[in-house]
């Protein structure tokens, strides 16, 4: 609750104006430097080796598995958001994908044209009216905000098959998410490398792209507010990051 109270310290219209609230920049930059080191010497080479050795269909299957086992937690978030329709979609996708889809390694729900789902507790807090708060960079996790950082912690425990502190071997959701991120890091290596290693200021660049993408995601369901600020970069393309596993999650949606 203390962290959520801090979210209110940001001017209410600052995020709406597309501005950045980064009062902890010094600390954030130190963490960013640490994350860069972990990426350069561990995560980047491991991810490149992963997508090089593992056949691409298997990488997609592992990504599907990570997405599918997150669906019960997403259903909880939709319930808390007062969205029973999407909660039902999340549960239906979970049942279909985990049964017909071979324990979630494929996504037959997409072939049945079931509506995609993509939410988290950070979005739940947004629906409840909490501001995004200050920008923060989390160790090993990366860019976030105070509101989304709370969401990351809550989502660890909101899914019964996601995380258990008693038996670490059962933390299948955490392991699956790490593998999914490795797949994304390997597949979009050139884009990520251009941000982290080719930018004059990789911290500022990563912060800008994260905040723009996150605000775009949260504005999708608020068309009136959204149209007053931005244009939809996907309107003509007709793609969706949930349905299209090859959509670059690190691309700046507002870049022309």
C-alpha cells in the first residue's frame, strides 16, 4: 500500500501528456548498468544459443506453454477488473489449450478464433484508478513503473501453478517465463541489441520505449482518451502481439 500511495505522487495528467516521471534516475541507471552486464555476459549469449540450437517450432511451443499457464492468473485479474467476459475467455482458452493443445504446447484456441487475452495486475491497478507512478528499473527484470512493479509481485502469487516458495522445483510458471523471454530475446536480438548497445543513451531509450508501449497497451480499451493522444500503429497492419508470436515486443509503437 505504501508503494501504491507513491503512485499518486505523480501528477495525474503527466502520463496522459506522454511525459516521464523518473525521480529515482540515479538508482535506476545503476540497476540498468547491472542489467546490461547480466544481459551481455549471460542472457544474450544464452538466448542466441537457445534459438540457434532449438528448432523454431519448439521455441514457439515453449512460448505457448508459458502463455497458457499464465491464463488462470490472467482470469483472476480480469475478475478483479470487473470484466467477466474476458475472464471466461481466459479460462476457456486455458482448458482448450491445455487439453486439445497438448498440455499447452500449442494454441488451438487461436484456430477457433477465441478472443485473445493479455492482462496483469498492473493493468488491474490501472483500472482501479492508480497512477503509473515513478519509472523504475528492476534488477534482472528490466523497465517498469511503481504500479507495474507491484503487479509483478502480486502476479507471482495470483496463479496457483505459477510460483511456490515452499517447493522451488514446482515454480514451473517462473521457469517457463524465463524460457519465453529467452526466446523473445533471441528472436529479436538485433532490435534489442540496437537499443541496449547501439544507442547513445540505452537507459533513456529503453525507458522511452517501455513507457510508450505500456501506455499504448493500457489505452487500447479507452478509445476516447487514446484517440486524443496517439494514432493506433497496428490499425493498418492488423496484427496483435498475442496472436502473432513474431511481432517484435521491443519495437517503438509510435515510431514513424
